[in-house]
């Protein structure tokens, strides 16, 4: 069927982080290789951390070093080995550095254009156009969709995974083969709320004209022999199998949306060479029954099938979604493990149970609704205490009245079902701006507002951790911002132009399948240096919210709470990019007092409930 969609475009690559694979060296040794990067740029190292590069003259991997100008890896001419030539301290990694970020970015852009026939900048503009609210009608993907998966084997590498096994992997409603939690179809049914039913027609094995060693030629780019093999297979599907290509889902330009190729065994090629798995644009167009080729994915079947990579690439092919990680490797991307379009489908466990797409992508696909919270846009916007189901398909949104494309999206995440292998649970806040780019980790399409304020993924420290979601801890109230030496890089509710959005979220409940929180008008009122508010049981509040700068001197705070409760008081200072306790008063009643000799810096005052609930008054003297 032909979908009434604009031609979907995407820029796509499979991410690798410590990915292990093997390559047989000319002397027969099977070299163990560690890969970090993606389809456009990746660094390869031996297990002892030595940089290596494929050397065409040697027909194998050689030790490598960075050239004098710092923009290329150069082969030493010495074949790499698994022998431990060096050891490295766990306290200080002494591996030689790779290329600069600028060099990696340049090489990634060059390879992208080679694989997709257009520049990365054009692809980014196409993605930006798709990711504005007005694009929802054209980006929506629902109903029944049909892709094609061609399975291929070779005279020197016959298939071992059967056609019925591949069909079950792709299409079964209840599937647990090879350790997967579901089939590819089952994944999209689950994350779309049964709105998208994506299945695949699977061919019988096509026996390639030449042995696998021909197509896996390590001296050639991965697009060369792969595309030769793909054209062979498509002509066979048409002529020998009589397949009706008009049964496949297409975009409005007639391009097949889900075009997939699985070949027997391992890649048997170095990264980006021979038959290395990838997604690309088929240079020689094939057409039949009104359906034509465009983008495709090709991958090895190996010894088992994991749905993560297939789902990730289908996000590109079917939905036109962009990658949400950094191609040049200078960061892990803001979203990191919290989305299948980041690293949420390639982990040790998530490859078998990929995480959901972030709520904004589900909204673009027409699977989720978004309730507008900004009263400047929605006069009947809900306020006060709100509730959100983690497994639901309803989001909250706070849009920018001056820029319809920019908004904050709020969703609840619970570590169960599809999100079982996410690194945290609680309330997630995502800042959406199609003007961003994933080449800039500090202003991407989708920025996650990390609750701990550390932005570890952007700083290339991890792919997300247990401090990233808002989970009932007072210091994880989401509001105007926290002081930061690099203010544009902090976790905050500011628009990208630096103006306050007005969004404030507080009193967030503990993680669960339903999360509750206060929004908007629940911020306690302030009269001069006196603050009046109401605490829930175990709740906390920040004054002045979100923080204040103090030139130094005595900070005095007096708290008065209701009888029969135990409210506590503390002063926190911003140090080393975290809030640290400077002083506290934690008596058994609700009458607390602090007098603190403060140095110049950024501070905030926290009122918390150890037990009980009710109204309080806080008086601050500076």
C-alpha cells in the first residue's frame, strides 16, 4: 500500500560502545577487536587498548597512530596481535588518544554523504522540518504496514537460521525466541499502543551468485559489494519468486519504507568494509509494481537474532526518526539509554528488549497525545497536582508561545515492561527544539533535563544513570535552573534564548507505575524575605526558588511549622557542580533556626518534612 506521507528522510547509524567482534588476520590469528563509534566514524582497538586500523597492503589490522596534523590514523605496517604487549593501570588509562573531535566530525560527514548520497546538513534540515508540531499530521504512522526482508546465504556459508525462525522473529504476536522479549512487530505494537502493526514478508533463502568471501572483501567499502548483493537478490525476488512489490508500504514518492536484508553467518569484514552491517541509500534504483528502492538496511544473522538493531533501523526507515546520539563521539548524546534511537536498543540486555522511543517521537508518530500545560497557550490548562501513568500514551507539554517548535515534554518512566532496562525511573523532562543538532551535544534536537544536573552523557561519562530522572527528592525539583559556570549547559527550564519558560514542577512522588507532581501555581508565595508554603508528608520545597547569589555574610533562616509535625531546615551551596549541605537544623519539632557565616557563592534554602504535613513560614535574613 502507498501511505499518504511526505517522503520520510532520516540520518541513521548503528551505535557501538565497546562492541566486540573478531577478524582473521593474514597469519590465521583471530584478532579480538573493540569498537567505539557508529557507521560513520569509529575507533578500533585491541583488547589491551592499542589503536588499530585496517591496512589494505597488509590485508589485516595493523597498529596505528595519529598523523602529524592530527586528522588521520596512519598504519604502522605492523600486524596487530592478541598478545598483551602492554598493560594499563585501572587508575589512569594510558591508551594513546585517537583523533580530535573536529577530525572525527569531518570524517563522519564525509562518510555520511558517501552512504546516503546527500550531506548530513541536508538530512538534519529534513529532520528539523519533520520535528515541529505542524508536522504531526504528515509524520503519523499507524495501521498496517508491510516491509520486505530478504534472507541470503552463500555456497561457502549456508544459512543455519531457518526462514520460519526469521518470520517468527519479525512477525509473531507472542515471541521469545533467541532470548528476545518480543518480535519486531510485537515491539511496535507495544510502544504504539497497538496503533502500528508493522510486519514483514520474508523470502526463502537466496543463494548468492558468488561465495561470501567475494562480497566480504575487506579492501572495499561496505557499500560496494553489499549493494551488488542487494541488486542480485532483488532481481531474483522479482523474476524467480514473482513477488508483488505493490504489497509493500511506500512513501508518497513510491520508495519502499521497510527494505531489509539478512545474510548468513557473521559479517566476516572489518568495520565499514565488505559486508559490514549498515543502512544506506541504494545507488542503483530497482523498481517493480510501482515500488522503488531508496534506503535499506543490511545485517548479518550471526548465531542468534536480537531485535534491537532491527527496531532501531526501522525507526529510521519507517518513521524517519533521527539518531539521538553524537556522531563524532565527543558525547553519548543527551538522551543516551533512555530511547531506542539512542543507545536503548544495543545494550547487553536492551538488544533483546529495546526501550520505548521518547514520548515526543511517539507523539510525532501519532501514538501519544500531549496535554498543553502552558496557560499562555491553553487557557484551560490543568494546574496543581497532576498524575501520569508510565505505561500510558498521554504526555504533558509546556510550549513556547514565541516559538511553536520549541517545548518541554514530560513523561513518566517505570523500570518494567518495555522500559525494564532503562537506567532510572521517575519523571523525565525533555527539551525539544528542531533548531538543534546532534552534532552539538549542548543543543541537540532532544535534550534530556538530567535531574542530578551533572549531564554525564553530554560530558561523555556514561549513557545515563540512576540520577537522571525526577523521583521525589527535593533537590530534583525542576524549575528555572541551577547556577553553572557554563550556564547554557545546565539543567533548567529556560528556553534556548535564555528567557524563563515559567515551567516549574515540584513535590514529585516516588517512582512507580503512576507518578504525581505539582505544576505551575503550586510554587509557594514570597513576601519580601518571608516565604509561605505547604509541605506534603516527606515533601520538600526550595527557597528562594531555584537559587540565589550571595556576596557573603551571615545567612539566617527561621522555620515555623504546624504543631505535631517534624519539619527540618538546611542551607545548600553550589560547589563542584553539585548542591552540598552548608548548614542544617533537624530538631524533633517544627521550629528550626540556622545562622550561617556564608562565603560568596550560590545558595538555596530547603524546607523538608521528616514527618507530618501542613503549612509553614520561612523567614530569611541576608
